[in-house]
C-alpha cells in the first residue's frame, strides 16, 4: 500500500516518536517531585567550599549559579531538556542533563544529601536516552 503525500503517519509510528521524550520526562520528574514534597532546597550550593562561594561572588557568577541551582532543583532544567528532546534538539538537551548529573554526583561526594544521588542517577540516565545518534543533534 502506497503512502499518500501529506497523509498522517499511522498511530504506531506516531507514538514511537514520542517514546524517548516520555521516558526522559519520567526520569527527570522523580527527583524534583521528591524535592518539592520535602521542601524545595537547592542541590549543590550548601556543599560548596566557602572559598569557591567567595570566588563566584567576586567574579559576579554567584547569582547565575544560584539561579541554575534552583532551576535544576525545581525541575525547570529537566523540563527544558524534555522539550528539547521532543523537538529533536538532542545535543544541547544531553549537555544540560549531563551537567546536572555531574554536579549532583560531585556534590554527593562533597557531602550533599541523598536527594542529589537521585538527581545524579536519573539525569544521567535521561542524558543517555537523550544523546544524539549518528551525529544528528
């Protein structure tokens, strides 16, 4: 059977295109929901050494750091990555997810709460799912 020009794809084909964004969304929603339920807290700032905080303040990067920390903790960064994956923009989404995962796992090593472990694991898994294949972004 020939496919007509301009026809909608079948339901199965159409659903396959949304499988990856849905899996990424499920992964990135778990940790922020727990963080909201237990009282929204920043992820990484409380474990930064004081010298690093002073360095961020002197260079004018403390405000962007705090903003990124709270946006990641609240799930906004994860939601942005899901939208990017759904739109086919995988490379920037992968970088965002991997950055949150790396910062979370590093903060865990520095003594952060166990919640950062869940951010690290779920965002790293989502980054693996979001990564581009074959050089496409």
